[in-house]
């Protein structure tokens, strides 16, 4: 068995002058690939981390992270913009959070009755986010979004679910996966219960509800993703839901604790009936939350006269070390300008990256999208069409330069210096991208193009 602890340095990050050096070996990662795929379907427990999402022969396996950096089994150091699929907002192994979890672990992680910490964290969360009157914790976003759907169906007595098709991923459960190309194993009867609507298309949503009068339980959507809402759109969605007796659910799994301390709903001044939070809530520890109005949430409890909803009941939903981590995260956010720093770093990166795009004449072919605190990018070919081959090339060249960037998600441990060094490296990468457009990507891409798969699961 390989001893992974020997592969990554235990020293602090290498000096800034070493940033962007190209020679890197991935020999140990490449040797491990077959072992991963032999025992784990897809080679990863999260599809967005799979081999098909990274350049061939340059898909490192990680053994350690600290702040803005990670190290792989070959000892390579990277600035990591993936941020644990956007969950690590403060930075890897962020000391106050790790220490809070460690202290709690010494007191026990799970008990046969609720821990006092469950109440304290619930009160902290509701006060911090202002997302509702009651909250229930779970371990991942799929748990809480599916619980929200069930609650809305019970509350309204309706079966259909209106899902925003322009937003990435809501759940691993059948009600959502049945709306995607990955429908194997999902009965047709389940697939028919979920309907699609488009973001920023209020008449389209109104027509959908009119076509299914008294049948739609809820509308579920992110508040905002790559495109901001048109003026009046979110208020219009809320008014439409209220008029039709439909529960409005905002998925804040990504935007919560990143757009604003109180989520993207605060940025736009619209509070839904139910909200789901996760990812950054505990800085990478497994914790998610469903919050909302009392008259809905109480259906999952004991003190009401309605038929009880089996809302959320998970053995590990309130593991105390994850709750302690979440309280530590909220404390850091209260005391320090976390969100402001995420925005400032993203703005600095976007400015430099867009200047390089312009200087290389790549405006139609490489596009940076989203809010500065949560940037993504698009890669297009000479015809202006999305290109998996050019995305693979972009990732190949950034990985060579010590940057892991399936997206450009900043964290609180990053500095201006890291961003500036990243921008310098990206300028080099875009020069190669320009030549690949002019001379053919096959002359520069060393492996296969990334597979065209359903990539909305990150």
C-alpha cells in the first residue's frame, strides 16, 4: 500500500517565485487511476471530481490542503480554485474551524438524544442567515432540497415540481435526476412529475403554472447563477407563486455564505418560503440546512394538527463536530470581512483575466461569467461553439502552471499576490489558447478532449 503521507510536503507553501514553474510529474497519480476506478465507480465519490473532468494524464490525487493550496501524491503544489466544489470558503484546514471541530470530537460526535449544540447551532444559524423561523440540519444538499420538495407537496397537496432548467444541480434524488440526461433507473412515472422553466422568463413560468392549474407544489431555483436576474424577475416569481398557492424554494447551497452572509436572497431582497444551505456553511465539513416559514417547517414536527411529514431523519445529520465547525464559521464571518474579501479577490482576478482575453483577441472564445465571488468560464472554438477540447487544453496548461481551476472560486485565505501570479500564468495560457485556435487544438492538446457529459453536478 502506498504511504500517501510521504508524497506531499509538510512545509508551508513554496516561495512566490516558484509559482508557475512548468515541470511537474504526475506519475504517481497516473499509477493510482486504475486502482481508484477498480473499487470506486467513476473513480471518484463525487462526479464533478471525476477523471473525465480533468486533462488526461494530468488529474492529480490530493493528499493535503492548507489555505489556498493543495498538494498531490507526487508532491506537486497547486493554488486550488475548486474550493472543495465551492464548500471551502475560508480556506483548507482553516485553523479556527478545525480547532472547534477537534474540541467537540473530544466530547463525542453523536448521541442518542439531541445535544445542546444542536439548539445553539440552530439559533445561531437562524440569527445569522435570517432565512426563516425554523431549521433542520442534514449532511448534504440533496437531503435538504428533497426534503423541501416533500414538505411543499405535503403543504399544498399537489404533486408537480417546477424546476429551473438553467441552474446546475438540485439533488441526486429521482425527482431531479429524472429531468437530466442521466435518467437510467428512474421510472417514467417519477420523471413526469417534474417540469422545466427558464430563468428570467416570467411569462414562461406563468404559462407553465396555467397549463397545470392546481397541480404544482413548488418552484425550485437558485436565486442567481451566471446571469443576474432581470429587474423585477424574482419579485414577479414570488408574486406568481403566492397567487397560485405554490411554495417558492430558493436553493442557496452555493450562494449562501458566499454572495452575502444572509445569502443571495438578501442581495435581491426576496425571502422565499423555504431555503436550502450547504457547502460553505461548515467550510467543507458535511452539513446542510433546510430553513423556512414556521407554518411549513412545523409539519415535520410534533406541535401541529396536520398529518406529519417525515421531513429529515438522518443518523449523522447533527454530528456535533460539524455543528461546531459551522458555529466557528459563522463567528469568523461575524468578526471578519469574509464576503468582501471574496468579492475583492474575484474582481482583481476578473480584471486581469479579461485584460489578457482582450490582448489576445479572445473575447468571442473565452468568457468569464458570474459574480466575482463565484466565477466560472466558458471555452469556445473558432466557430463560437462550446469546446471540450479547448477546455481540456486550458486545464492542461493551468495545471502545468500550478493552478487547479475547474472554475475560479476564491477563498478567504487567498491573497492579492496569489491572484496576481495566477493572472500572469493565465496570460501565458491564453497565448497558447490563441495559437490552438489558429493552428488547431490537436497540435497542443496532449490527451483526449474532455467528455461531453452532463456536467451540471458541481
